[in-house]
């Protein structure tokens, strides 16, 4: 009986340890988006140049929707040149890059766009509706939308050259919607 | 006569228009309800703060969205469902009581019960042992007499 007790307490602690080990090894930043494989929420914003920016207008294209902010350093500063470079490389192949600045001041957003010489459409989400619609919880976050209008990849943290190319090439290889 | 009827018709149309616009107008939303729904949601840019308690800009925008949705006629649960659809259950400060989540609700209870059981068992063991110690020791009367005598003699 005494012997049994000696083993019972460490044994009872075992499942707790397993649970803790599992929990502590997971990154609290990796939160799976429930929007994956779902249709990308539609939105209508106005770009810094005053043009309309709507997802619906680009149906059939691969859309790279990037949420950023001028105060998001270094992530947004690292990926801005990557996005611009790839936008120039892929714009003729049915890809559109869209930037949505969140929780930011107009002047700061304009300065950021000018400093990096961004030529893809950028708009401010002044009310936060678009960011909440996409379940954005930080910047930078990037959504890759396929030609059918479904969110296929959500990337948290700065977009790299490789990630951009790999994802976009994969989505471009898929058949166009009928 | 004709003019009067026309005027009456116009007046009736105006009243009808006013009534329909009043009914179409958004519902007034109490700040209490907004606060209640916001209290269930995690502020996405904070640590361990609800949307109701956070002073961040994002939380402010989320409260505005809650207010807007309630004003559009959604129930508090429908508003909550909207946020869960966008962010997943992670957005809820208290996980729903079903499936794997039940573990979070039940485990503390199990631990408390187990703790009480361990304490009860230990207390029983300790008290039993003390009772054993307290039992009177059988003393040889001759020996106790000898001790008494030697103590009296002071040696």
C-alpha cells in the first residue's frame, strides 16, 4: 500500500507535466486564422491618391493584401521594399498588391509610402473595420488571396522575397475561375 | 376642395415617411451592453486585457464596431459570433464550455478535490501516529520507586 502511494503522486503529476510541456512549446503568436480557405471579406477603401480600392474589382487576380503601419518597426520596414519589388515583377502576371495602413496618422502613412517609393495602391483603414474583418491582431500581417477570392495563406511578420514568390507562383499555377 | 384633398395627401405621405424613417433608424444602444460584449472579448493588441478595459486605439475601434453592430439590430451573441468567426475562439476571454475546453473548467475542480483528499488522508495518518505516541508506557513499579528515592537523595 505504502509503495503504491509512493508512485501514485509522481504518476498523477505526469499528465500535468505533459500538458505544460505541450503548452510551453507552442508560440502564443501562432494563432490559426479561421478565415483560411474562406472567401476573403470584401471591402471598399480609398487610396492615398483618392482612388477607390475594392477587393471585388480584382476578382480573378492573385491578391496580396498587406496590413502595415508606419510605427511597425522593423517588420514593416523590412518588407516594404520586398513588396514593392515583387509588385513590379508580378503586376503584369495577374497579381495585385494592396497595402492597408492601420492605426496610423495620415502624414506618417504618406511619408512611409514616399520614403519607400511604393507604387502599389495603399489605403488607410481609419475605422478598423477592414482589419477586424480580416482578424488582424498585429502588423505586419499579409493575406494571399487566390483567383477564386479565397484566403489561402495568412502570414504574420515581415514577408520575405522567397515567401512572396513561392506563394504567388503556387497560386498563379492554379486554374483561373470560370 | 380639390386643393385641400391634395394637401391632406401630402401631409399623410409626410407622416408615413417620417414614421418609416423612424423605424428604419438604428436602435439606440446602451453603453452597458457595449461594455458587456466588449468585456467578453480579448483586446488583440494587449496582454490579458479585455476590449472593454483596454485604452488602445484598436480596442476603441472594436468597441465602435460592437456599437455599430448592436445598433444595426444584432444581438450581443451575434456580435460575439462575428468576432469569433474572424479571430477564432482565441478572442474569447473565457473559453466556451465544451469539448477540449472543458478541461480548463474541470481540471481546477479536480485538483481542489484531489487536494482535499490528500489533506484528509495526511491528517488522518498524523493524528493516528500521535495517538500511538501518547499511549502510556508500562513502567516497572520497582524501578519508579528506585528513581523516586534517588531523586530525593539528590544524587
